[in-house]
C-alpha cells in the first residue's frame, strides 16, 4: 500500500513539474525562445524531460525502520 502511495506522490510531483515548466516556456516570446535555441515545438519535449528528472524522495533513517521498531524507540524517549 505504501509503495502505491509513493508512486502516486511521485507522479503528482512529476505532473506539477511538467505543468510548471510548460507554463514558464509558453510565457516566452518567439524571440526569447529562439535566443535559448528552441522553438514552440520543443516545449512539450522539454517539459516531459524536466518531469522525468524528478526522482523519488529518499527515505530518512527513521522511515526505513519497521513500524514496530519506530514505536519502541518513540516510547523510550
């Protein structure tokens, strides 16, 4: 179940990145895009590439422990 939720969270972060990059690039004029070496036809590809670079969040040491160990250590404090 947690793996499914992690995958959904990753997809949501990738979708947000795609939307953010696409909106940014679409706000530029043709001249600005040409100055950066791209055209309007490149916007979708570049946005998808940016989204694919989003990696899963690394788990902290505490998150890697099984739930029983986390509970035991939490009560010891």
